[in-house]
C-alpha cells in the first residue's frame, strides 16, 4: 500500500507531500536522483535513531534505577560504577539528540511537514513527530544535562544520587511520554 502511493507520487509528481491514512508522510522531489539520495540519507539516519533509542533508553533507565537505589540505600557515590553509568547515559542521550536533529531535517515527518502543512494543518500523529517529540526530547535532554552538572557540584553521595535520580528520572519520563510507540514497535 505504501509503495503504491510512493510510485504514484514519483510518476505523477503532482504534490510534494502526501500523508497516508496511518499518519506517515511521503514526499517526492522534482528529480528522481534527488529523491533517491535524500531517501537513502533518511533511511540510514532513521535506522540509527531507531536502534540507538533502545540502547539510550536502557542505559538511561539503569542510571535512574541505580541513582534511586544509591539514594534509598544511602550508598557512597563511586567513581567507577555510579559515575560511569551516569556519564554513559548522558553521552548516549546526547548522541541520540544529535541524530534526532539531523533526522528532523531529512525526514518528511520533521521540519518539511511543518513547512508544507503549517502547524495548524498537522494531524495529531504528524504533530507528535514534527513538534511534540522533538520539543519534549530537547527539554528532557536539558534536564538530564542539568542533573549531570548539578551532581558534580556536590561532595555528598546522597546529594549526587538525588540530582541524578530527579533530573534523569524526569528526563526519562518526558522522553517516554512522547515516543511514537506505534511507529517504532511496528
Ligand atoms: C533521547 C531522545 C530521543 C529518543 C529516545 C528518540 C526516539 C525516537 C524513536 C524510537 C523514533 C521512532 C523511530 C522509528 O520509527 O523506528 C523516533 C522518531 C523520530 N525522532 Fe526521535 N528520539 C529522540 C530525540 C529526538 C530529537 C531531539 C529529535 C529532533 C529534534 C527527534 C526527531 C525525530 C523524528 C523527526 C522522528 C520521525 C522520523 C520519521 O519516521 O520520519 N528525535 N525518535
């Protein structure tokens, strides 16, 4: 079904962007070469963003769980496990953010959708991808970065764990609230 629509678009080239009933948007450009190039770039970045999401979310989850256990158990914040896990989560989330930013400009579901339809013209599924997911994830990354910076200022293990648990935890909740679950797990 999707393929049929794409071929029709490329041949007819009547519209630049077409939304399918399932909310996914496809676009055609004037020359086939440009279309193929953009699609390849899009597919690579989308695949990377899609698989990196599993790793980033898993490590972020472990960092939050570890910080909560450290806080509740009144443990010492170790430079080995605790620092590494928090730093690893921070780095992976930042890489995911960067990949997401690139994806936003090569995907028909990102900035192109807003440019073509305007904010008011987006369906709720399209708005999730073009507006809510990017905006909320950037906010989540700001919180995670604040949590990391704050933890460095404290000497006490309890305060360090609290900063990571609170800010990383809020970031994780925000990210989970705006994942396009239906599209991702299909
Ligand atoms: C930690 C942060 C993020 C996570 C965990 C995440 C995760 C995901 C996942 C799981 C998908 C669905 C992928 C699929 O369909 O297989 C997705 C799609 C998408 N993400 Fe993110 N994302 C994050 C940040 C961002 C940011 C910051 C932006 C843009 C500024 C962004 C832009 C997009 C776009 C445009 C799509 C739709 C791609 C398409 O299907 O055309 N993401 N993201």
